[in-house]
C-alpha cells in the first residue's frame, strides 16, 4: 500500500458535519485519513503535512486564513481556495453573474456609514455627500434588501419598505460595507448545496422559516436544468468547491441572490438528515479524489512560476 494521504479539517462550533466527514473518509479505507487540524503558531514557509484541507471557518478566524495561504504555498489543496475567498465579495459576485448571463437583482454598493478610528474627512474626498438616496431607491426599487458586501448567516440583513426605513437601517451598519438589492417577490425559493463545482443539490427552502424541505419534485425539469446550469457556471467562475447558492424564482426566472457562501450550512438539523447524508458522501468523494489525484492549485498563482 502506498503512502497514506492526510485530510485536515478546520472548523468552528458546528458539531455534526465535521466528525461525520472524518468518519466517512476513514471508514472507506481508501489510503486517506482525515482529522482535525491542530495549530499553535506557524513558521514562515513551514511545510504542511496535509494533502487536502477543508476550511469551514477562516472567514471568522484571520489566523486560520493566514495559515491556509501558507499551506497552498506548500502544495496543499485547500477547499475553498483561501486566495479566491479573500478576494471575492457579494457585490463583485453580482456584477460577475450579470456578465455571465445569469439573472440577478438590481444592486448598488454603498459607501460605509462610518469608518475606523483615524480616518479623516480628507480621506473621503472622492465620496459624494450627501448621497442621492432617492436616485438609489428609484433604481433598486422598494421593498429592497440592505445587506453586507461580506457576510453570511443572515447577519445584518434588513428588508426595507421605504426611504425612511432604509436610512434608519443604514444608520445602524457602522463600519460594515453594505449594498442595496432589489427584493424579488419570489414564487419559489431554492437553495443549492454545491460540492466539487458540478455536484449541485437544489433544495426547496423557506427563507421566512429558514427551513429546508425534502421535496424531490419542487422544480420542473426545465427550471431544474437552468438552476443547476447557473449554479455550476457560478461555481466554475468563482472556483468554489463547497458553496451554497440561492435562487429566488419569479415568473419562471431564477434570480441568483446569494452565491458566495464558501462555508455553507451543513448542519444535520438544518439541511435535514436526507441532504446531510448526501453532503457527507459527496464531500468525502471530493477530498479523497483531491488527495489521491492532486491538482495544481498552487500553480494557478502568479508567484508559482518563481518556485
């Protein structure tokens, strides 16, 4: 038997998905073992013992992101690539999706309400003040969704129905970078769980209850095909191999409203045991394949030609 490849997991407080993935990978006896990564400081250019690392939390723990970038330098394959994850935001994603021919809501990125201590008015000379809020609202329409450019988990998300309500919510956003987005009065809502770019599971989702429903016939064949096609196109363009993509469907048109979620909810109590089993199995397939058939993630970086 050849060398045993190691898969590491970096996780937050979630309790169901990480141990289930570790158990599934190890159960298969495929020449790959999975475990939690343990960190206590990282030396510059420190070699990395893992063939693959699954990152579930570096968006909240900056040290983990720094460690993962060094891991890529050492040849480790990280899901998701920490360089792309650091670069993307929800406003850029909306612009990119539009260029890709995917339906998206009308969206405006907004200047921050406040800034970190030390920023003086001279540093803001390029900003128009006061903002033409009426023109912004005329473009986006009402109701609208005010949400962070970087974020997830429905944190700091507001549905506003008037200009006064928009301003009241905007005044609570502090130093967060926000964007205002058209509210799609959807007939049907789908959250796609995506693994390995092309494995897409469109799940009927109720955003009011924040609840997944096991329903295998909630999309017509034509609409299901378009949703999966658009999800794969977004994953391919963004380079994400673990993602969730939300479509608000109105009059038969799927509008991509949220699709930069590189650490998607995979809790068994959220996505239901049915979809949880699918996610664990597909992720195990992915990490074993990436460990046993390495891909040159590092070679895509500009600095790789000097190594």
